[in-house]
């Protein structure tokens, strides 16, 4: 019989189980995990959902080139002449679009998405836990799809760009619930030793959607199909609507709700994560938990580097290195493809290490997070040594994003370790911090390069990103946990107590977050 963990009043860590107990429990749950099940079908449909989400998110950045007229954006800033202008002579595309939008206005339109996106993170997690994630995730994407279909109409509306900006804000509101809702779903569906793999594969749909949308959006714009740039929004919005139908018909909130799941698979999942219970959200305990804040810091650091690399580094290559990466769809997609690879490999490898007892869950989460944050941090420092070699810069960019993908085996699924019952809320909490770099990072870059767009100024930007990356890595190492928190089963009311999961399910796997590393 497994040792029952004691609960510390701080709610942060629990006492250690013996390694023998851990290995015994690991071996005892292997057979039930074999074979394809409905949890894998859920992962595939979720993958397609995030694929659609990111197709609709990034298509505007490509279509914008054809939407706007050529605008004279010269100013008084000092441009770098350190690198030879060998690649730009034939890269400039003549633009004869419909809208005379300045560079600043284009930036506001692209960034307005994040102002809506940040609003629904925590509410999305709360609603998913309270009412179920299936409809919240599905309708969040459907709303975004409908608004995507309406994008050409909003852009051409005579009232001006305000309607278009408002539409982008509402798109962000719709998409903001997706990650918290899916984390809540995995809190009910992902067995303990399959969390990294199932969640990693589903979330990797975001990167694959970007890889797909970048070249296809360019092709649709150039083809003239359905009027050129409007087809980008019609095609991806329409595909997302079709996905919504499949999602509603095939997905269920919990294993107990699924009419076709086998008894073996349902017992295996429920024996691992417990049966669904409607519990009050322990907000105070969440806010006071240092392990939750460790995830928040890591999430912020990861996304700061991610947005710095993928939204502003192309400007560095174009203005300083004189190489326009956006003219080559393959080069533009390579970093995202690397991130997709890193997410999938890390998810599979992390669960392999945990399932076979090579590393405890805590050691696994810390190792993958440290690698995924510290490696890009070091590379950012080294960018200066690449000089004007744009090929080396592209390689570094790909390595940064590939290494960053390994955080999927680390902090990105750590929410479910801490609290399966409130994983959606925790993801909404951390993704709120993770969204801030989406609009703050480009603002910092714009401020630093407003007068001098030179290698020296950009190196400051890279140093800032490196410092944030490394800070996130060390904070997570020091304060993270993988212990299921006692407030995961907090019972409200007089004499509030912590329910032990063994009281509501049988064959419970170890609580894994052992102090023995």
C-alpha cells in the first residue's frame, strides 16, 4: 500500500514517497495505458483546433502586405550600414492595396488582438472548470471563425479602421479561452503519465498551423482567388467552421460523459485523475502558491523571447542585416517547425522518463524548463558573434524556438500536476502573464530602435531577452513543484478540509511530485 502524503499548511510541498513505492505504482499502471483510445482522438481534434486558431491568428500578418497601399515610412532614425545590401534589391514587393494605413496604424491593428486575448484568460479557465471545456473551447474557435469571415467587410467599412480594430479585439476575446479550456479538459482526460505527450501534441497544432498558414496565405493573396487577400480570411474561417461541427459531435467533457469509451480506458483515466467534482475555486490558495508563481514567471519569460524572436527579429534581419526573411516562406516557417518538433519530442520523452522512473516528475519539469529557457537565453547573447551572417542568424533562430518547444515537457503542463481540478484556471492565470509580452515586447523594441536602428541597439534588445529567459529558468528551478496541491480537493463551507483523492477513486497512481530526485 502506498504511503499517504502529509499536507503542509503552506500548501506548497508534500512529504516524499519512497522510490520503491513510486516504481511499484509506475509498473502497476503500464498495461492499462497501451493502445489507441478516445483520449488520443481528443488530442488529435484538439491539435486541429489549435491548428485553426493559429491559421486565423497569423493570416493577417501576410494579408496586410496586399491590403495596404505603399506608404512612405521614412523618418529621421539612423539606419545601419554595417552589413552589405546584397539581398534586398529584388525583395521589395510593390503594394497597390486598398488602404492607406501607416506603419503605426498597421501595428495597432496587429496588436489589438492581444488586448482582447488577455481579458478572457482567467475567466476562460474558470468557466471551463465550472461548465465544461467542450463548448467553451469549441465556441471560442467558432466565434473567431465567424469574425474571420467578416474581416474583409470590417476592413472596408466606411467608418474607418476602428471597426477593424474592434473586430480584432473580439477575435482575441474568442481565442483567449482556448488554452485555459483545453488545460481544463486535460485535467479530466490526461492520465498522470501521459500528460506531457497528449497535451504537447494537441498544443503543437498551433505551430503547425503557423507553418501551414504563412505560405498558403501568401499563395492565396497572389492567386487572386475570391478577390485576392479576402480569400485568406474566407478559406481559414470556413475550415474552422467545419472543424467546429466535428468537435461538437465527437468530443465529450469527461470520460464518464463519453457514450462509446471502453470501461478499461475510463477506469484507467479516472483511476489516475479522479472523477469530476464540482468544487469551489480556491482563489486565495492559488494566489499564495509559490509553485503557481514559478509557472507564471517561466511563462512570461518564454513568451517574451518567443515574441521578440518571431515578431521583431525579422525587422532586425531586414533593416540591419539587409536580408528579408519574410520573402522566403520556407525560411519563415522553419522556426515554427522547429518549435513543433521540440514540443512533440519533449512531451513523449518527458513521459518516458517519468513512466519508467528515470526521473521524478519534479526533476523532469525542472530539467525541460531549464533547457527550454536557458538555451535560448545563451543563444540570444551569442547573436552578436554572428555578425552579418544571415544564415547563421536563421540557424540560431531555429535553435532558439526548437529548444523553447521543450518547455512543453516542463512548465507548460505543470498546471495539471499541481491541480487537475483547476488546471484551466491555472493556465488562464499564467497565460495572462504570457500574453503581456505580445504587446509589451514590440513596444520596447520600438522604443530602443526609434532613433537608431543599428546592431548596437539590437544587441541591447537581445541582452534584455537573454536576461528574462535566464531569470525565468532560475526562478522556476528554485520555486517550482510538481506536487498535487492540497487545495486541489478543497471542500468549501464550515470546517473546510482537504479531500484525499483516494476517497473518491481507486487504483490511484502516485502523487508524483516526490522530493527524492
